[in-house]
């Protein structure tokens, strides 16, 4: 089979190569998947550049956590899947349910775990889910990391959103756009930021109630907090560099769901949390059960993940390059079939 492989010690896209590998076979408790589509996340750029957790990969890996396809074989003892099922891998292969824990294991597409950017992938049965019935493979491939992250931020933890709540989303990347769709389906009012007015108009077409250009409105957090009445939830994909603004946007008894590594520099003063009785909750994707609940919500509400651009399998490097441009909106998909 063909697969994209990242060399040991990789620090740039020049270290990613299209190679021929032996077809993997499903052993006991395993599922073989013919991958039809994959999608990229910000994390994947960090892995290629050797800047992900732990630094450069110590051994060659197949990258990408997000992919969807068809079961082509099952190993002995597999009971949850059969040949022909439409499935996706879970980001964490050893987190079936419950709160985050020290035993979630390595995440797909990084050191110590398989990746999805291959024609065939073998995963343990416990690390696979059925995809939403209403989605194509390309649409389903957008969800394992970004979709589950958005679900966790909005609906898990001590302060899940409810109808009538106000939600602030930062930027127009994959997590923020699927969070917009999910929050609107849940009956929430949504405010979203961007530096691009054309992108803000695209989010309004998807249901966003308010758009804030953070280049035009320097103190956008205060603007949201004072001018727009504040929010009950911030899906914080920026990080330390934007947290102070997010704190300023909060109502009382609100939550900042902290995902971000996009702007990791800074040191926010947590006094804003104290003054509003709000909380800061760390988000690191989510469990298999969250992925299953997300798929159910997708089907129930007719949500279609937004694909901003698609590339052929042979053009995977172009897909990586595209995600670093200002044209990026929502998700980038690589068709593997």
C-alpha cells in the first residue's frame, strides 16, 4: 500500500515522503480500515516541524489523527464491527469514556501510535467508532480531533451549554467552525472573531449572530463583555496570548474551555475568573464516547462539517502548505481513495 511517512527526527515538510509499505493485517481484536479521506489539524503542522510534545519523532511514523473509511477485515474476537462498516479512528486509542486520565495512551499520528495518512490502517477495536450515517467519508474525516474537541468544550464538563447561552468562538479554523454549527443546533447565540471580514460573512451564513474583527477592535474581549453582554462559554483555541481577552468577555458563572496552542505566549491575570465566578477548563480532544455522542448529534441535527479545501492523496504536501495560508477556512481534507 501507499502511505505518507514522516522521517525520524523530522523538522520540516521536506521530511515527509510518499512510500510503499506492506499491507497491514488485522490481528486479534483489531480492525483493518481502507481509508477514504483524512483531514489536517494545527497539531499536524507541529508534528512535521518537530515542535509537538516530546519534540521530533524518534522513529518514522505515518502522520494524521483524522481519517474515515470502510472496514475491510476484522481480527479474531472483534464484535463491534464487521466488513463494510463505515468508521473513523478515535484520537486517543485508550480513552473509551469518563474524565481525562493518565492512561489515555498515545494519540493517532504522533510518536508511538499509527497514523491515518495511508491507504490502509489497522487499529484496535476499542479505538474505532461508526461515523454519522448522514456524512460522506470526507465530512466524517473532519471530526475525530476538531469535532470531538468542539463537542467536549461545549457539552462536557461542569458547565455544558444550554439553549439561550452565549458562546464566543475565536477564529475560523476547524474547531471554531464545527463549534459554531453545534452551538447553533443547541440553541445558543454565537459570537465569532476573525481578522477577515469576508470570513466573518461566511460564518454569518452558517448561523453566527455576531462577528468581531479583532484587528479593527483591539480590545475585543471587553467589547464582547461590555458591548455585547458577555458570554457563558469561550471556546479558547488561542492560548495564553488571548486568555486575558477571553476573561474580559465572560458573564458570571461562565467557562473558558482552553484548547489553544495558536498563541501560546503570554501570562494572563486570573482575576477576571475570580470577579465573575467563572472557571478555566483544559480540553485535550475527548473520549470515544464523546465521538459517538457527536455522531448522533450530527445525524439528529443535519449538520454538515464545512470543508474549506480538498486535495488528492498525492498532493498531501500541498494540503499541509495550504493550512498555513490566510485562505484557510474550517477543514482541509485529503482524499485517499
